[in-house]
């Protein structure tokens, strides 16, 4: 073997090593580019989603602000409509998802996005029931016997039996149809009691008039105590609702 042949034998393994090294280096560069591209894609997806989240929150808060003192049932419809189509985080390449800080932030945002609004929807539903109950209670407690029988001595029971008693019976029965908020059975009884008391006393009054016997009764104190309790409950409900709405605005 001459010198040229020996040099070729030595050079060929070295050349093969260099070629392999070059190929591996090229693959690493290509892989780095691919990973960088995946991260960039995930970052772009995340930024778009976070922008959509900000718009979603601002829109809900703005819609609620326009009618924040309105009917809770109407406010709940606004919230539930938004909850039906919240922004969703699109998928991204696996490496990008796992290595993008923006995508991680977007994932956390998506996981908690609807929680405060679902909680508000629940509170609005409860407030809607509560305020319907308050209105029914206030209507029942707004009745006055003097609207059905005149002042002074009663010598005929017909007005008592035909107008006063039926009016209070209707008020009691209408109130009984109202849904009682959770935990407010005692308040409902406090409202119903005075109305039933007037029915019972008016029935006794009619019987005494027919028998030509003296009888009188008062109910203002019982009605006022019930009305005060209802008003205090209404104040609490409205305060809790305002706090819940404010918390949404603060979180946006």
C-alpha cells in the first residue's frame, strides 16, 4: 500500500465522523427552530385568548353596570347569556404548551374564568327569589281593615264578612304561594301570623256583632313588627347583592 492509499484509509473515517457530526448538528438546529416556532405559536394563541378574556370581562361588567339596580332575574339572564359562550383557549403544539409562560397563564385564566360569574348567577337567582318574597310580604302587610270597613261603631257584620275577611284571606293565600327563601321560614311565619290574626279576629268580630255583643281588636303592633323584619331582610339581601356585583367589577 503506497502512501496515498494509507492516507486515504486514515482520512475516510475522519471524513465520516465529520459528516455525521455535521448531520447531527443540522438536526439540532432544525429541532431548535421547530421548538422555538412551537413556543412562538403558543405565545400568540395565549395572547389572543387573554385579550378575548379581557373583552369578555369588560363586556359583562359594562352590561351589569347599566342595570345594576334592576331586577336580579334580568341581571341573571345577562350573566347566563355570557356564560353560555365564554372564550375558549385554542390548542397549541405540545412543546409550545409546555414551555410557554404566556400559555400557562392563559390556561390558569381559563380554569377560573367563569367561576366568579357562576357564583354571581347563583347569588342573583337567590336574590330574585328573596325580593319576590319581600314584595309578596309587603303587599300582604300593606292591607288595612279601614279600607274595607268604615270607622266607628259596627252594627252590621255584612261588610266584615263580604269584604274585609275575603280580602285578608286572599292576601294570606297569595302570600302562601310565594316561594320562601332558604332559611326564611321563621320570617314567613312572622308575616303570615298577623294576617291570619286579622282573619280570626274579624270573624269573631262579625259573630259578636250578630250577637249584639261588644268587641274590638287592634293589629298595628303585629303588622309593624312583621313589616320591620321584612324591611331588614330586604336591606340585607340588597346589600349582599351590591357586594356581589361590586366584587365582579373589582375582579375585571
